[in-house]
């Protein structure tokens, strides 16, 4: 099937990070000199693999051949990941983006299953999962499903503390318990407590969290000023008339959004939590426990 100007990108195709402008320009030059070597792959009426090649072919007015992938949604997802991991050399940050996207599409999959597909260690997947859970992007599940189809606990249960003490409820390296709740006989400051139990008491965690939030607010304000100044004189774009633009402009816009979106998402999560706590305090309720902001 030879087509131009008709494809939309499948959600699975968006799992792999967009090419950088330099990568895109290099691929464009290769296709200009050598022609299109790899056809696109479609699934469910959308473009599963070959989005960058499709944009380039449109810009160069070259026919873009597409074949249809036949299989399940899980097989389609694994196919596009495999194709891109074998063709592209992704950085560690880009691989973490792939893991986060896989978790958002299929949070029920086990860490080891996703690790095998993304070609990373399962501990890396576990760290990304915890971060995405804290940001509210994926649900916290009691069980996940492995590649063998079996359901298992998502995390190993924590063991009890020394001398029969209750288990430490950790949130991002901080304990949700005060020293007295952990050990009623404890005498000393927070430093001694951390040395003994490997955690920081709640009041110190809240102080550190407030300091980190202040740092974020300063940086976000610094970022907002040049963006506001740079965009104040920009002309409005009539979206209804947006039909054809340069692929390089699309790539530049996408790369900028890929950089800014996770930063804005973190800031929004912080503010949402603050407003939740403030509303609970005003009504006299106790907000649900949340991990400290990092």
C-alpha cells in the first residue's frame, strides 16, 4: 500500500521517544540519497512503526509503502519496541521514557517482563514504576502478571524491624513513623535515629520536602520568565487551517514538549498535593499519606 498524507500514529508507536533533530536530519539525508529502505507497519488502521520515515517521505514527496501487522495488541506492542531498540541506540534516559510509556499502557505487566522487552535490568523498571506511581501516572497494584501469564505480588512484603519493632513504612527513603512510634525507648536526635534504623524521622522528612519544593518553585519561576518573554509576540496559529508543515518543525516542537512535559507534570503533582493538604486542614480532616516530593 503506497500512501502519503493519511496516517496517524498508533499509541504503541509513541512509546519510543521521538528522534532528536540531528537524528531526524540524518535519516532524511539518507532517504534522499538512498531511497526508503524500510516500509512502514500499520495496526488497527494507524501507523505502528515508521512515523519518522512517513514524515520525511511526505516532505520529500516520496511514496511511503506500508504493510499491515497481523497479531494481538500485546504482540504489536512488543514488535514496535523490538524494531526500534534494534535500529536505534537509545540513551539511559530514553530507555526510562520507554519503560514509563510501557507501564502507562500496561501497568499490570511485571517488572521482569517489561525489563526483558526493554533490554534493561528489572530493578530499573522497579525504580521507574515507583516514580510513575508517585506522580499518579500508573496505579499501585497488589499483583502483576509475568510473561508466563502467572499473577504474582507486585512487591515483596517488608520484614519487621529489629527486636520485634513494627516494620518501617518507607516513602522515598523517609519513614512515615516518628522515632517514638518505632522505638518508644529511643533517646537521641534524628541523626542518631537515622544511623540506627537507616531512615529519617517524619518531621525531618517534612522539612526536607518543604526545602525541595522551594527549590522547584524558584527554578520554575526562572524558566517561566524567558518563555513568557519569547512567546509574548508570537502570532496565533489558526489550528483549523493547519494542514501542512515542515517535518523538521514538527520534530523541533515534539523534542521541546518531550523535555518540558515531565517537568510540568511534576510541578502539577506537587501543587495538587499541596491543595489537597490545605483543603483537608481547613475542613479538619487528615489527608491520605503521600510520599515526600523529590
